[in-house]
């Protein structure tokens, strides 16, 4: 039994400490994901908080099959989309994002490579961009991406392959997407 399994079991029994530990376990990953999908850090933090509030609120609907991480990513994806629609804010420049990331926080050691990845995939269609970000920005497995995106594994694989071909082609041209 993994630590996640133990915590899920304790949560079902009403253990608040288990809730806190489980949230701490995934907080930095979900915040990082939300940073990819929102125009600024404060909105990403709001989306992260809302993601965990929804996870707790709807926990009784969750059936644990060792996929709590995927459950959180699905909630985060929907939350970011909802917040984006509500706020309808324009995209923030990458320079401003770099300023906001000027300090280190747990889980943000690779922020420079994250900024490069964000620049590279910014021109991809949204469906391809999401898969690339989940795979390389969040380091999710193909199966986890299929669960988060709610699509067959083969579709995820073909879209990732297509995105990588487009990135390679643009990179070889020396151009931007």
C-alpha cells in the first residue's frame, strides 16, 4: 500500500491531518500546472486553491484506484479553464512571467527550462500544447495524460508525436511557432 493509498483511506475516515498531508504532497505540482494555464501567478495560486477545495468538496464521488493525481489534474484543468473564462484577461508577456519566477520555491528549480518549453509550445494548437505540457512540463506518463485529457492512450500518443514533429520542423527552420 502506497502512502497515497494510506492517506486516501484515512481521509475517508475523516482524518484532517491526512487531508493536509495529501494536499502538501501534490500542491507544488498542481501550482506548476496552473502556472502553465493562467496569465499570472496570483490567478494560478487561486486556481490551485480552488482545485484542492473542489477535490475535498467532491471527494465522496472519487473512487480510489491509485489515480488521485489524475483526479487532481482533471479538476485543475477545468478550474483553470473556468477562471480563464471568468477573468478574460489578456496574455501576460514571458518577460513578466520570468520576473514573477525570480525566486525559488519548492518544485521550481527548473523554472528556466519551463520558460523555454512554454516559448516552444506557445504556437502549437491547444490540444497538442496541452499534451506536450503534461508530458514534459509535468512529467506525467502517457496513461496519466490519457486519464487527465479523457482520451484513448493511442490518441495521446499520436498527438504527442504530431506535436513533436511540428516542434522539430520549426526548430530546424530556426523559427518560432
